[in-house]
């Protein structure tokens, strides 16, 4: 297994843990790893009349800063663009939108609701 394969596998495991975190709060997981061209949304969640687009980040070591710091402006633009494509593809309108970030650092889950606005 290559380093990239290992990172992808670990990332998928953290995404499952994040999905479980939301499900335990009564939220409904609509999609996992939804693709819009080369862009991907890790999780798409529904909570009543709200659609939540979730980016999951992790790090094994604190040497490179907190994982949330890797959600930069380019990543935010890609997520917002992919979210718009999702809403069009699923013909969803009239719902509130939210963008959350879930991080795993040293095995600890942190949830950042409303991490950034929908540009």
C-alpha cells in the first residue's frame, strides 16, 4: 500500500466517524464523498430544513498546525462550487445551507459549525 492509499484509507475512516457523530445527534447523512468533477464534498447532512456540507480534515501530528488551517480559500471556493452543483443536481431549493468543518487531531474530534459563509 502506498502512502497515498494509506492517507485515503485513513481519511475515509475519519469521514465515517464524522458521519456517526452527526447521526448520533439525529442528523441524516444524505451523501458521502459526493463528486462534482474534480471537487468532492466529504459529507452532506440534513438537519430538518438545513443542508450541511462538511469538510473532514485530520492530522497525525501537530507539527504542521491544526487540520482546520488546511481549509484555505481555494478549498472553500471548491466546496461552495460543489455545493451549488449538488443543489442543482438534486433540484433542492428553499433550504438553509451551512458549511461545517470536522477535524481529527491526536484522535480528538472537533466540530466547527458555520466554519465559513457560502461566499
